């Protein structure tokens, strides 16, 4: 027990509304997943897919061709999209609680760039200088390298932006830009020495995509993302207390430094594993928590699970749009999220300055 009453911390109890929103988001996620499974070049209907998933391979609801499309192509994309969307949204919510500022986001403050650098190192050097590590760790080397890059960037960002328990938003954004530029410089150097095959992979990967989703990628990154998502809700009460300030949170019995360490590792693991398998997908971490705060308030007990559900739905829907809007070609999903998230981020900035109304 921490002795803290979250209802006393946040003006107005929105717990009933928050619970209703979470139920609605869970239902919406199921609907979006079904929509994504049935959209595209296939004759499979929503009912036939449901029958197939319920009855298994013994049912004749789908043809052999449609069964291959659903199980080997679309289902891995849907599952990976749900994991990555939830990871990015929850990471954004945790970072915003940790920095006590709604503008914190893994993509904006350089964490994704650091994770991307770790992944690029493995993509370019995995077959040469890092061959012993590749042989030892196999498919897990890429997400682990991205995790290491994201962790290092997050630790540096927190050290630079936080002074005497207070985080400067200007310092955080500027430090994030600087760290992102440094990571980008090293990434550019590695891209320069990459061969033609690696260049094609890096170009498409840098824009963000779920096109290469496979069960193997889910096996490599899924456990890391799942652990981060399971750990995040245990930070909710501590993040609520931290909203009052580090000194007050400490007086309420919160082990502030340990909580910050756990939060940083959780964000780095979620973002690193996500970037490793999907590339750079921005703005999910800032759009989702901010939208939810307007509806259910800042209580992290409800904000974190709601962010996971809405983030998963948003990324699955963006993926469905990316592979159908220019069919038979495929638009990188990072373009979709940037097209939506960029204007939304600008709106947040204008609203904070009082230029636009809610």
C-alpha cells in the first residue's frame, strides 16, 4: 500500500467512464482484427474466417488458398500489428508519466532512433563482424540489439533532461533531437557501407512496415513486447503518485528511483523490440495517450490498458489501409501514421499555447 488515493489526486472520478471505454476498445479491437483479416485480395468473408478460426483446419469454411492467406500472411500481420501498436502506445503513456509531460514520445525524443541504430548494426554487420553473436543468439539478436539501443538512448535522455527531480520539456525535446541526430549519423554511416540487398531492406524498414510479418518474427520479438506490456500496469500507481512530484511520491512510500529504472527498461524493451521487426513507426505513442486523456483522464490505472487496446487497433487499421489504398502495391505504414500524427502533434502544440480551443 502506498497510502495514495488516486481519486484525490485527479480532479473528478472518471473510473466508470474509463471502464466503459476499455470494454468498448476491447470490442473495437476484435472488430478491427476481423476487418484486417478479411480485407484484401481474398474471397473470405468475415463469417467464414470466424468459422475457420473457431473450428480449426478441420472445417471447410475456407478454401485452401484462402486458408494460406489467412494463416500465413494476414494473421501474423494482425498479431504483430497488435503487439507493436500496444507497445508503442503504452511506451508513450509511460514516458509521459515519467517525464510528467504529454509531449514525451519514443519517436519524438530519439528513443526509436536509438533502437533503430541497434537494429541497423545487426542488419549490416550481423553476417561479418557480429557473426559469433549471430550464431549464438540467432533470431533474438536483432530485437536484443534494438532494445540495447533504445535503453541507452532513454537513459541518456533522462539524465540530460531531468535536474533535481524536474524535467524541462524544452531540454527533453532538444536532447531528443540531438540524440536522434547522433543515432541518425551512425545509421547513415552503416547504410553507406551496406550492400544492395541490405540497402533495400533498410530503405523499406526505415519507413515502417508490417509486410515482412512472419511467425518467426513474432517468436523473436513477441515475448519481449509481451513482458513489457505485462510489466507496465504495475507502474500505474507509482506514475500516479509521481504526478505530484518526486518528493511527494517518495513521502507516499513510492521507491522513486527503482520505479524510474523499471519504467526506462520497460519502454526500451517495448520500443526496441517493436522497431526491430517493424522499422520506424511514429506518432502512435503521442496520439493514443493524448486522445484517451481527453476522454478518461490521466489515471494510469485505466490509461495504460486503454492505450494498449487503442494503439493495437490504430496500427492494425493503419496496416489494413496501407496494403489496400494503393493495391496491389503496398504503402509503408509509417507514412500513414505520420500523415495522421503530424497534424495531431501540431494541434497539441497550438492548444498548449492557447491558439486553438479544445
